[in-house]
C-alpha cells in the first residue's frame, strides 16, 4: 500500500501539531525544576542502575563503565 500526496501532507500536519502541543509542557517542566543537572547527582545513578550490570569486566558488554 502506498501513500498518496494528501496522506503525506496530513501526516506532516499531524506530526507538527503534536510537536507544537508538547512545546508549552516542555517549557513549563524546564522552569519548574530550577536545579542544574550534574553527572554525579543525576546521570551516574541511571548508568549504575541500568548499564553497569552488563558493562563490567568479564561480562557480556564490551566496555566497562565502572571507572
């Protein structure tokens, strides 16, 4: 099944509308926080929780993230 010109145009308008609806929510979320994101406080715990179980020496993933 192929899409005609009008289907692509409708899809583009729908994507643009969805993107524009998300802009005010993202702006409000950015203003509400106020705290700066730091590697030690915000990023490292995510890596430890989600990645380091496989990314360690002698494990399935090729690169250790323990250092």
